[in-house]
């Protein structure tokens, strides 16, 4: 019997158009055509971390970066470069706690709900405790990825 190896997932840093400390997610856990799961561990050196941990408001950026990683992954499958996108807003961002505690392992799940040909998209997102699976935060995030970000910014 031949062993089948799991596909190697790319480093998350190669999928998001951020650099250095601004990449807030640690690694890719799973990805498919419509979904992605990424992980972040809250450490003392984690950006935005203080004595209480990372404020719950950062959860929306974790979700946005997971969406960016999903777009980056799909772009790479098509042989395209990772492109910049824009977080337009969220509906019903709810978090069950004021902060993500130091030492927490978070799983950030995103699922594409809709994608328009014009670059507009919406994702159902949640952050789960990576140990016990409890849902800590949820939101619907809307995003926009123009075909050419430089042309878009010049017109804006």
C-alpha cells in the first residue's frame, strides 16, 4: 500500500499583500475554493498585544487577512500575483470577550458567501478557540479587489 501525503500548504506570508509585523496570521491550516482556515497564537510579541492580550477589535483584521490569504491562494493557483484588496466593512461583528488572552490559539475561518465580477465580495467569518473549538467572534465582512489597484487609486 502506498502512503498518500497531504498537500503542502504555502506559507501564509506568501498569500497576503502585507509585510513584516503587519502579517498578523501565523499559518495556513486548510484552504479550498470557497473556504480558508488560518491560525494565530497570541504571544507577548504579537502586534497589538498588551497585558490583557489582543483587543477583540483586532479580530476583524484577523478575518480580513484570512480573506486576503484566500484571494492570494486562488490567485496563485491561476498563476497570478497576489493583489491588494480593501476591507469595505462588516456587519454584526460580535465577540464574546473583550480580548484574546495571551497564549490563546485562534482559528480564523472564512467562507465566501458571494463574489461579483466587479471585485466585490462578502465572507462569513468566525474565530474559534483552537483548543476547544468554542466560537469567540463572528462577522460578515465585505471586501473589494479591483483588477488594477493603481488605476483604482488614481480614480478615487
